[in-house]
C-alpha cells in the first residue's frame, strides 16, 4: 500500500502492531468530490494571479496592432490555462497511483508518526516531518503533506514548473472519527505541542 504522490515520494509500508500510546480513530474515506473541492480552493487562492499572465501576454500585441481580436485571444488563453491547471487537480482522483488516498482508512497518531491502516496488517506510515501544515476548520483538520525533494538532475524551466505547479496532497481528519471527545482533545494538544496549530485551547465539543 503506497501513499499517492505525483513524484513517487512517501512510499513507506507498515506491517507492525499498533503503538499502545497511539490515538486511534474510526475509519474514514476521503471522497473524490471533497478532495477536488478542497484542493481547488487551496490552489486557486494561492495561484489566482497566475491566470493574469496568459491574459496579459495575449493583450500585448494590441499595443502595436489594436484589435478586439487580441482581447478575445487573451480570454481564450486564460480559459485554457484555468482548464489545464484544474485538470491537473482533478486528475489526482483518476490515476491508479492516487487510489490509496481515497480508501477507507483508520488513523493512528503518536508523537513519532502517523499510521494509516487499511487493516491490521496493511497500512502506511508517515513521520511528522512529512506534514507541511495543518489547518483546523469547523469540523476537523486538514494535514497537508510536504512536497518531496525535487531530483537534482531536474533543471531549468522543468524544475520551476514542478516546484510551482504541484498538486496538494492532504489527509482529512474529521472530528467525528475520533472515538471520544478526549481523543480529539489529545490530538489537538499534540498538534499544538508540535507547533502545527496556534497554542489556543481546543474547541469545545
């Protein structure tokens, strides 16, 4: 069982017993529609201004040859860019490598690692340094994975594209999958000790 990643990172497996101190959750399945909605929101909040680049480039000839056709071409270029970037995000839900992201998994959290279990023998292990950031929302947490290091032989424009057009991969941890309010509070406190959330009290249950 492999954790999906566009560059092939985070391919760790576990076939060991659970940590006795781990916070264990009920099984949860991230559906493709939810992933697409959340990933789209994250990408376009960060990259909306990229869509201005093809628009401006399409208008540049109008400085020399004024015509409404250049405005039309600029709009077409912008739409094509938006469709292309959006297709990159929705494509994550279609490829074979990403299927584990949308399986029904139980989570186990301790101070050293996160284990995503398909069953007692199969699962994936992540260390906390693989988590880039954590967002707390109204009904749970989103743990976003860091992008893996780029290959050293990837140079020039290809390296720039790989760095700036990555697709977010994250774990969704809803409050409802915790077995008790106390488990949720322990998890919240764990994140705050690791400086992944502000040091305020956990929300009331």
